[in-house]
């Protein structure tokens, strides 16, 4: 993908990005997600990917909200986003608060003692943030792979597959083709008691 210059970004209109591509990074610019889902990430010296946040329609993302190096924004789905200059941007504090709040939520999810609980809590979080109500629960309309979930939680793909299979056997989730998942949020809350 051709790199954008700052001059091009100032006049940027909504641009379409394919799944698994990265939004161009400019220190003085932010991206507003118009549709789709992205994740901000960094990686450790050993190559381990660390998900910093997951963002959807209406969210604003950019390097200005993170001190992590390296830092990238990956499109989990097809994404429409518009770049704009951070200079004189009024809601910076509000968006920074949203980023801090999400970091805390993900930190709590990753802090559970078992991967089973981490996966369940992450699915509930996705259902609340990105899901929509359907007859049998909340549909998470994201095509997340088991590897995506593993990277968000800091575990292995094999473990995530095992946990998702158990949750499906227990009737707490229903997996559909194309990585769509229906979560019975009420039932999952009672699981941990």
C-alpha cells in the first residue's frame, strides 16, 4: 500500500482498507473508523503480538494514544476510515479517556486465572461492544479467528479452540459459518458463580 504524506492526509476522505491490512501511521494524524473493526497492537522482542485495543465504528485511533513502540493499527475486517490532523482537535481528552477505559477493561479480562474465564469475558465484551440482539442471543458479527482471540488474550490458538468447543458444547455460544458467534450473555454470567 502506498504511504500517505501528511499533505495527503489533511484532505483525506473516507478510504477503504482490506481485512488484515494496516492503517498508515502518521504521528500528527488520527483515524476515525467509519465502518469495520481495527485493533491497535505492538509486539515484543520475541515476536509475540500484544493487542492494545479493539475499535469499531465511531472510534478514533492513532499513535498519539499510545507510547508503545512499535505501534500499528490492523484491520480485523474491511474498514472505512478517514484521517484527520490532531492539531486543534477538540475531543482529544474524551477519546483518550475511552482508550484508557478500554485498556482497563482488557487488562481485567486478561487477569482472570483461567483461559476459560478470559475467553468467556472477552466474548461478553465483544457481544456488548460489537454485537447485536438476535432471537437466540447476541450476534458478534466479527470474523475473528481463534488466533485473533489468542493474541488478544495472550494465550495459544489451540487453547482458544478447546475453550470455544467446550462453551459450544455447554450451549453458552453458538458458532456459525464465517466465524460468526452468538453468545447467550445471561447464561455466561452465571457460569462463573
